């Protein structure tokens, strides 16, 4: 299942790279951040796309975080999670997931 398909299952607004209009939190932005590969002898044994997922919120909601994390894990995506980061200019918090 693709990252897009994972977020289509959730009830959280999401977009690739950006929304075309301002959004009220909570919402998710995701973007491609490269590919992890392993190859030898002119053969690729492993190719895996990597993503950065940004969860924006104004009120802390651990249940929503758990929903995101459970959906990622249930679909085979391991992740690294950042701390809550406050973006003062926008008056929102963000958590970065690296998948």
C-alpha cells in the first residue's frame, strides 16, 4: 500500500507537498525524501522509497498521533518520530515522521 493510500483511510486532511488553500489544523503533509537501495553485481536487491510526513496540529491529541502511527505500522512502514516542534510564525505544532 502506498503512503497516499494509507492516509486516504484516515479521517485527517492530507496532501502531497502542500495544500492549494490554507488549512486549519490538524492536517498531514507528506513528501518524498529519496530512496534507500541495495544492489550488487548489476542487480538491485532492495529499493525502498522514503518519505517525510509532517503532522500539524494546534491542540495536542495523542489519539490522532496513535492513529497515524498504527496505520503506518499496519501497512509495513517503520518510522522515526520527532519531538513536538512549535512553529511560532504559524502558531502551530508539527511532528515529523521519517518513513
